[in-house]
C-alpha cells in the first residue's frame, strides 16, 4: 500500500541529522575518518572482539567507542585504510548490518521474561524494506521491542513496534517519533497484520521525502488509513540499565561499559582475554554504551569484575559517569579545544549531585556535539573563546557563559558546591536544576559568586 500523508508542522529538529558513518560512507572527524559498525549477529565471540581490536589498532588510531544505541565506532581511519578494514572484517567473518537501522533488545529470543522474540519481525521488516525502491532518511530508526529485562522502552525511534499481550497471543503497538512513552500512538495491530502496517508507515515516510522522520507524519490520518481506533499513550515501563550483574533465567550476565563509552584497542583485548579465562562465552552489544557478557558463573564473577576494573570498564549499575556523554576531545580529535575526559572525571569528582540518572550531561570538545546530538540538561562545550556552559540545550546552541579551559576544574568545583548547598535530602538532580536560578549557576561557573 502506498500512502501520502501530510507533513506535521511541529518541530522535528531533534530527529534531523546527516548520514550515518559506515564502511561505505565514513565520516570525516577531527582525528581522521570514523566508521560505525552494526554487526549483524546478535552476539560476538571473543575472537570477534579480538579481531576488532586488532583492526582498530592497525587501520585506525586504536580508539573504539560503543554508542548510546549499542553500535561500535572505530576512529582515526584514512581513505587508504578503510578498504583494508573492510577486508579485515570480512576475513574475520564479521558481517555488518546495512540499510535502515532496526533495533531489537540485546537478549531478544533469549530472555524468558520477554513477551515475544522481536528478532523474526525485525528480520521480516528489514527484508521488506530492502525489496522496495524507497529513499528514506539516512538516520531513520526503527525499534521492534518484544519486552524483557533489557527492553528498549527508552530508545527514541521514528517507528516503534512494541509487543503487548493479547487474548490470542501477541499484538503490536505501532507508534511514531519518540520512546515508548513519548511516541505518538497510531494503532494496535495483530501479529498477522503488523508487517503490512509497518510498511504502510515506511511508505508514507518515503512519500513525504528523503528527509522525512517519524515526527513528520500526520498520526490521525495514518490511523485512519490503518483503520485503527484511537489509542492511549503507553504507560511508563522503563527497562533495566544494562550495567551491573543480572539474572536472565538461570544464568548470570555481567553488563560492562568502557568509561564514557570509549576504550583503547589494547584495553579491549586485555579485557576479552581476562574474561575468557573466567569462562565468558559471548558478548552482546547493548544500549547505553554497554557490553553484556554471558558464560560467567557465580564463582568467576568476582574475578571477571576485577578484570573489568583493571581495564577501565564500569561494571556497577550506579557507576556515576554513566549519564555523561563525551566525545574524543582534544586527546583524540583536532576539532576539540579541551580534554573532555578530564572534564568528565572532574564532574564525577566535584558535581556528583548531578549524576543520579535523572538528567543527561554532555561534554563536547566543539559545537558539533557528536556524542550527544539531542539537548542535555547541562552541556560543557569547547569554543574558540574557551569552554561554554549551556543549560537545557545542544552543543551547537550559544553558551550562556564561557571561561578559559584552564579554569574549568575550579568552575566545576564551584558548580558542585552551590548545588550541594541547595539540594534537599532525596531531591533529584532534575528538580534541583529546575528550581536553581540559571543566574546562580552562571555566576558560580564564572567565579562571580
């Protein structure tokens, strides 16, 4: 079915971005070319990760990142080295996913608590899209969520398909332009009608144009086309953060994250070798820049966590830096004007009051804001004049205050001090920021208080 739907005129800036970097279209950054890898297999072996570490070291600058959506990024490549990377991946048997990004929970088909396995529907949808001649937005994102411990409730997508229990098995809630709670509901579709319904939405996006995103759709008209009754917004059902120790059925799973999502290839190789000695059998990339490790026993868990600690990987659910997004910074990118890693460590040490998980923080070496393109409650951004402070905005927004990079650590200390003094017992960082006058924060940042 081909449907043309009117453009909804609401703001869509948060979902409009350029093409995704890939082997075919690497992205130029301040430290060379960047390639994003989406492995097709749901799990990677130790040999896969060791091969990736070796390729990153040989053909890039050795810096590897896990993205917020659970993909891998290799940095510091050149036009000459990208073809060698592609050949190395093929030789290692690492097949990459191409086309529209369709995400499923990392334990789809494995987690006994899930409503249904999302992988078959995701595969069918991917195949259906590949058979069309549609030109879709380069960063179009689709989530097919069957539920479970690591469900994708908080992942933003242009098109969401969320499984819900039904009298005759499973139905699928179709919504557009957001996470499970914020996406606009369209229809509740039966199992045998969900693929056609999803393709109707894909066709509508293609009909609007090659930059169309989920928030551009006229939901009322789309629901009418699908013959759907009005739906309520989904109730909140947050997923479990992947960091830390989890029980999935009868097995123990350890969720790890390289500090701030970044790791050197040598550290990854050392981690994999150490975890393999502890019995690790497979590794699954997951949202929130994490890596889920299977095959550990209760007896080897402590040794595995010690190995993670030695190699700079967080392994506890309350790791304070997990809500901070940073780019490579001046240590790895010529576009950055200061060391983002040092700044993030200073936030952890001096402004822990902001790190309870109720807000996002962003430390960006330049206004491009690569690590966190959407607004954050607090952003520190490098500029030609120094490091700017941006409240509830993007790195590309005009800073409210700017200080010299050398003065950043004392400024973070002052911010932490004023917020600790104002915070009520049990108060969240979000509420604390909401009731603190911006002028007080800017004054503290600039050392005027």
